[in-house]
């Protein structure tokens, strides 16, 4: 029984479609985001008590919530940022949910994805990045009202692709990058300091989620999950002029891999969630040498390997979100399209 086990700890049903779940930093509370059948937004806060979730507060807004993050906020403030179906970005004080602390409406279509930096993770100014169906990726600073500080849009005449995933990374000193994934398989890495496109590639399938193993260090690994049962792990330390970053590709879940998240206490362990309702826990192993020379003597990266630690089917419907608890190793919260919130435990991760 030394092998890590995936156990369902709490099972809580709701009457609306669930899209995202988040732990409130440094607490036993969680935030659930979704959309009612009539199109209004659902935002609920729960407190984990023994083997159940106790509702602390609940509000309904005019537009459904698609995604959220606390990463831009400090532990003291714990402000929630949300992206909505009407294209609006809002930040909320969890004690006063009547009106948002900050609001911006510059996207013309649904905000599919969101991430933050500078608060809980990374150094520098607190910023939020959003990706939308309108094809744009926008970076926001709450100290600058109304307009984004950076707007990455398709060139004139170029078709707008649906942006499905965004993530901050490389947040060291004054450095900061944003990576975005699109429905056609494009992955683009933007350097926010130099304000230019640093690297891009096209994967065979649409990108469902992106995450660096750590935001607050020099880029190390990037996890990309896709349609058609595939995920990729890129080694982000060495960029080759022609071949780009080295990567390893794995097939899993026999369905779309909706989300991939690294364990905060061990960045080489990560979980993927599939359209078949399963959670897989993986470990990445580095090669003996992460760099080699090509025929011309140029440095190129060497990808490692991934191995499956364990897997479990917890739902009959796709799992739409997963987040690990930053303080409790192995504790995670998930939402799925069977209108259920689950708190799960993955045991023995300290032995991996």
C-alpha cells in the first residue's frame, strides 16, 4: 500500500454547471464557479468541515463564471479574479460580494481562461492575464483602470483563433512571460519585458490547459494538455533556433485531457484530468543531461520521461477543473460536468 492512492474525501452536488474550483489561500475554504441553466453566474464559498462542505456564502450574477484565480493577490487580501461569459474581468472581496473591487470589459466574447502573478506566486507587479474566444490575450494591472497594460491580438487580416489556455511564468526579478494555447494547437510564448513573441509552435490538437511547474523561477518545464488524449511536457531551459524546446508526449485518458496541474510541494509530480472522468497522477524524470549539441555544435534540450503513478475514475462526466492545496500535500478539489464538487486525497506523495 506504499503506492499513492487517489481517494474521494467529500462529494457535494449542486444544481448548476460547474467550470472552476479554487482553494482560498491558506484556509480550508474553497470557491466554486459556474453557470445556472438560465445563464446567470454562480459563485459559492464553502468551508471544509469533517466530511462535508458547509456553504459560507452564495451569490448570483448576470453572466456565468468560466474561470478564476487568486494568484495575483496576496494572502492578506485574498481577492478573487474571475472571467465571465460576457467577456468581463472582475475582482472580488470574498467578504463583500455585492460589487466587484475592479471591473474591465474589453473582451468582446467569453473569457475562457485566466491566471495571475505577483501576489501568491512570482515577483513584480500584481497582474492578471485573460484569454478569450475573440482571439486576444490581455494582461491587466488593477492600478490601471479600464485598459489592459498589454494586448496580444492577431495581426490585421489574420483569422482570430479561440484562446483556450493562458499561464504566467519566468517571474524572476523584472522578467515575466505569458504562454497562450489555442484551439488549433498553437502555443505562443510572449516576453512581457521585451514585448515580443519569444517562441511559438503548433501541436497536432487543440490546447486545453497550460501550466509552468513553477511561476517564480526561471522557466523550467511547461505542461500542455490537449484534445485527442495527448499531453506534452516541454523542457524550457534550452531553446534551439530550429527545433525549439525539447518535449515528451504521452497518450492518456482515451479522451480529451481537460486540465493538468503540478503538485505545489513537488514540481515533478502532476495530475491530469480527462473527459472520461478520471484523474491520473504522473511523475516527470529528468535525463542524465538536459543539454546536448547538434551536428553544428548548437545546444539543444533533451526531454525527460513521464511515468504513471496511479489513476482513478471518480466521475461519469469530464472533469473541468482541479487545484491542489498549497499547504496540504495531496489534498485537491475538482469539479465535473455531473454538477459535483469533489475533494480528493492522494496519499503517500512524500514517497514519490
